[in-house]
């Protein structure tokens, strides 16, 4: 497990965990240990890796590029994000009263919830158990919906 501290925000962290317990299809039930007490998890299906984000603020999914001032909290660059069609600032995730929502940021290769392509700049609910696709990378969304608060 590695833990990265966000540069500009004090109580926000991202964890990257390995866990082989979810199949490539994202079949449920999901191991309860993957559900963060606070925050949201993004399970990278092809790698059996989990990225856990601990924050009550909005954040980006994308790829970190050294000269870019916008650092994504879900940084897919180290997981072949470029090769899998992930944009630098691919999508915005923000906590809302009922859970989380996601906004595609006019990404080059699109954002999908299950089989629905998102219209850019329009918010969509991001429910636990949903399969999110950013470019060609498939992620399973995991969080405890009762624990979410807006920041």
C-alpha cells in the first residue's frame, strides 16, 4: 500500500492498494474491506488495484503531467493512462448530499457509466457498484453512501 499526500490540501490523501478479490467483470459481492470508511474507491478492474481518495472536496480523474498545474487525485498515468485514452483532466468527481457525481470534462476518449456515454459538462450521479470507464480504462466505484458529506 502506498499513500500520497495531496500537495495543496492538508487532510486529503490517495491510497493505492492491491487486491485480487474482484473479478474482471466486477461481479458482486465486493469484499467489504475495500469500502473506505470515508471517501471513495476506484477499483481498476484490469489490474486488481484500488485507488482510495479521502476528501470531502471535488477532485479530478486524469493523468499527472509535470508541467500541468491541475494535479488529479485519481492519477492513472502510472497505470498506462495515456495508452488507455485517459485525458489529463478527464473527469471531475464531487461529493453531493446523496453520494457523488461525475462530470466529463470534454475528454478526448469519453467517460461512460456502465454502458451510457456521458455528455460533457453535465453532472451524473456516481452510485456505488457502478462501472466507470474513462477512455478505455474500466473502474468499479466503491463507497459507503451513508458516510458522504459535502465539504
